[in-house]
C-alpha cells in the first residue's frame, strides 16, 4: 500500500487533497516523494507567508524547544510579554489574548463581544447579538459554522448557538438596518478569503467604523488570513485607515511551523476577561510566543509587507492579462489574488490540477475561483517562473 492509500484508509475524508505526496519544503518550493519540485502559490492558506523552513524560524524553534516549551499559563514565561508587545505595536492594539488556531481566537472574540454587550452596554442577559456577513469564513467550531451561509459547512451539525445576525457582505446599509439596541458587535473579514478573495467596496469599513461609533457597537475584524502583510499592508483594514475595536490574527503568526493565534483589543475590552474566564492549555506557550515574535520580526526586517504590495500588484496585472477571455474577475490585494473563471471556460478544479501538473500549487474555492497566495518571501524571479507556468496553462484552456 502506498502512503496516499494508507492516508485515505485511516484519515477522515474531511479534505480532498490533490494526489500529491509532499516530502519537503524549502522557501517557496515544495518537493514530492518522487522528487518533483513545484512552486507553492497557496502557502497553506496563508499560514506559510514566510516560506517553508525559514532559517530564522527554524533557529528559534530549535533553540526555544530545547529551553522551554509548554508549561500552561499557570506560570509566566519569558517570551510571552515581548511577543504580545510586538503584536500590539504592529496592530495598534493595547492587549492580546493568545490562542492557537484561528477558530479559537474567533471564539475568544465572540466571548469578548458578548461580555462587552452585557457588562458595558447593558444588554439584557442572553440577548446579545453579533452581526456577521454572508459568505463569511471564521473557522469550523459548531458556534462558528452556525452562522455560516454555506450549507455545506452546517449540514448535519446543528443545533447551533443563537445570537448571530447575517447580512450581505459589502453592504453597509444592510448592517445599519440590522443594528438594534441588542447589537454588541459586528464581526467580519475585511476581505473574505474562503469566499474567494471577495473585496468589499472602498468605504465599506469606514462606514462600519462610523456605524459602530454611533451605536456603541464593537467592530471586530477577522484578519486570520488577510493580516500580517498578505494584502500589502500589515492589516487589510489599513487600506481604509480605520482601527477595529477587536482584531483576530492567526495563520502566518506561527511562522509556518506552529499554530499561533490571538485576539487583540483595547485594555477596556480585555478587562472583561478575569482569571478563569477563558483559556487554552497551549495558548501563549513559550515556544509559540518565541516563534510568533520571530515571525513578526522577520515580516518587519525583510520588508515583507512592502514586498507583498509590490509583487502583488505585478502578480495581479499579469494574472489579469493572461486570463482575459477566461476570467470574469481578477481581484485581491497584495500577494492575494483570486481569479474568478467564467463558468463556461473551465472549472477551477480542472485548472488547479493542470497548474499542479505544470509545477504550480494553488487552490480552488467553490467552482470558479482560483486563489493565488504565494509566500511573501517570494522573489521576482520565482514569481515570474510561476506566472510563466500559469500563462502556459491558461493559454491551453483558451485554445
Ligand atoms: N478566520 C479566517 C478569516 C480564516 O480564513 C480561517 C481559516 N481559513 C479561520 C478564521 C480559521 O482558522 P483555523 O483554521 O486556524 O481555525
């Protein structure tokens, strides 16, 4: 039995991986067990923004692993303060609550929003509402999928947690109409990732900021996928010059080697958590904190935010040019571009398979969108190599 068959026998089929057995990764390249090397243009859904095996991450990983790893937060550990101080500094927030996965940090934000609704805003117990957007993706817990508009995420998993109100994404008037005295928070992705890199109209976030200010509602942004340079800014909300009341970060924060996430907010919001109110055995452990700090330092010192903006604009231009006649939309920001294919041209899955055959790993979303999200460390030459492959593949579908 080969390794793919073994995996299929014993691993739950909750994903449908391409039949490629990867063996090792270095920088932007992934090599399979047969020795075939391909360019990684999906970066583990943005978790590998620093590329595979970044030498500085590997150094911190091994040094910290030898020194101290997990003690739980029953004790203090040296790396946690510097890590969260840096995270607060780059995000303009005051305090952080460390978790492991994106979904856990989202759950943390939901808890913060509800306590804020009851304890600060005076909403009657059990009545707090959080406004969310259709097409959202915030993770896979039962509470989170409960307010997904994707039936596939929900099917057979109910009953779900009440207290969420869905509105169309990108429509500030719909948010305004949905706000009631029981609204504690609005929680959205500034650009929807899993929905297919859906960019709302410019001015949307600013309108939401104003609505939140006028109605005493928290604006919580999930930047698990869009944050840490992916869109050409440290955080996607900077494109509109606003600051959220709560910010959710994950994925790339773990340097591509470890799950590290956090919920960030003001001191006033974070005061709502007292000892015993929330936690996680692994959240904020010394190894996670050391890696998180190094990941932030690398993003800053290697100017990955600026590089994402520069290379991203170039990548989007080239992808738009090479998919003319095949795509109905090419959208995104920074090194995060969705090519939305005309359904009559080809399915995204077919193109993704062809791209993998030609040496480029990407990921489809729904039937029509292909996501391009290479590591932010990619060089222009590597990007050109990948885009040349893409050009040949798209040309074969056009012809
Ligand atoms: N929020 C957003 C915006 C995401 O894109 C994701 C993952 N795709 C999550 C939350 C969930 O993160 P995790 O898989 O680490 O729980």
